[in-house]
C-alpha cells in the first residue's frame, strides 16, 4: 500500500472468543491485517482456522471480543451490518426463488429507496457486467450453479459497496466451472475497482486470483504477502505444507547459511534467512517441480565431498511409484538414507511416456534456489 494512503480495511489486534468456561473457544487471537483499496485479498486456511469468523466480524454479523476494525479510516466496530458499506456473497448464494433474476438484483436497491428508473438502469448494468443480460426474466431454479453465482454477485455489486466479502462462493461448483469463475471474479474486481476479501480453503484459488494472501491457522495469521512470496518464501512449515506440494527433509547445518547435511550424508546448498548456527537441526523444504531427475549413471550417490559444486547438489534413490497427471508426471522416490517419500514433478513435454520406470535408480539434482530453510 502506498505511503500515506488510507487502508480499505485495517484490522488491529482483533480477538474473538466464543462461549465461556470449559466451552470457551478463541476463534481469533490478536489478528492484525491491512488491506489496500482496490485489492483482491484472500483469507486462506483449513476449516476452523478463523477465516470465516474474521469475515463475519468485518461484515458486522459478529462483534469482536477485543480489537478494532477500520474501514477507510472509520472505526466500524459496533455498527450493525446494514450500516457498513460492505456486501457479502455467501456459499449458498441466498437468492429469492420466487423472484426473477432482475428482481433479485433490484431487491437491495428497492430497500434503499432508489427510484424505479434508476433501479432499471442499474440492474441492466449489473447483468451486463456479469454477462447475464439475456436472462433477467428467469428464476433462480432455471439457472445453473454458475449462473446463480453471477446473479448473487450482481446483486451484491449493485449498490457499489466499498468492500465485497466472499465466503467460499466457488466451493459448490464443479471443477471446470470453478476455474471459469475464478477468471470471472478477478475480471469483476478489476473492472469495478472494489476491494474484494475472499475466503477459501483452496490454495490454488488463492494463488491464481489474489493480489495478496493471508494464510491462517489456529486463529492467527501465519504469513501475509503476494502469492509468489507465500509460495516461494514460506516463513514456517505450516505455510510451506499448506501452500502447494512440498518435500520436507530433516537436516543439520554443515556450513552456516550455506550448506546442510541430510540423513545419509548428502549435502545441499541453500540460503538460511533464520541464520541457524552450525550444527543446528533444521527442516529443508523443496518443491517437487523445482528439482531435476537424473539417470543413475550421472548421480554421485550420497556424495559428502566438501568441494561439491554449488548448483549441482544431488541426492540418490530409487523410483517407488509413477503417477501420470496429463500435464506432468509425479515420481515418488525413496531416497537413500532419508526417511519418508520424496516427490518430483516432471512436465510431459515429450508426451505421456514416463522417462523413469518403477525401481529405477535415479539422482535428484537440487538447485540451491529451491531450498527453503524453515522454522517449524
């Protein structure tokens, strides 16, 4: 956010406690977040992490136990939902079945006392925006799931809220339609310039749609940043594990900030942002698509030579399983001396034929830029 700019949403030390005594649940624990104007911001995390509770607090459906919520610089804690310049799109869409599409979109405007002619123009604009201009006379029961979602979006956008809150609105759609609606939501946010706050447990949705992402767990924000930052530079094991696929390797610091010895004796290079001391036990995270598989003849095995060339660090093992995914092939390996599985994804540029068969000996070249040293 630009220096001096007022945040669209500024959450400060927000805490929400449900129940009391033995039934007391701390759903949010001193959460602080700043969301910029016109930003597509996603709250991402597993069920029960607090993301929907945070959304409901912003909407006004719940009130905080502690902390403050500012919208465009105004403290809105305590205001009822209808006095907040925000709208919410729910997972269920909540359309009125007895009304037409146009009547659903017009409903909120009628409640605000808009003139009939103005309502008609605005409804037409919104239906065109969501590409539903020819379906205004239909009822929700005559629409597909994706079309119903578009109507819910048109209704929520009709009165031009400063913030639109979206509570897992894509979860009920099939895979292909969900992909299409991801593109549509991003287009709508860009064209309207409204701040979107999107809640999901789907990490792919978060990465493809968002300007920034906040990864949540146990009522706290573990990390907030751009999708590339979250994916490439996770701050801890939870974030690395929740975002995408990750291999975790136990290791010992062999050379401070530079070299790490994994079980079996192999050495890997990488940068340590936490500056662990030599001899410290750490966890290395390596993405499956960031490594290269090598035929056994080129693998040095569990090389432990101190003069191993940076950028050519190689682990050794055997192929335990091969899974074809169409765009790529997943190789599940058993590395020499390393507990658990190690996954490698290889793009299928030459077709469907697997390059390495089950039981084949292979090497795994690990680029130092692919190694993330984590704090558990």
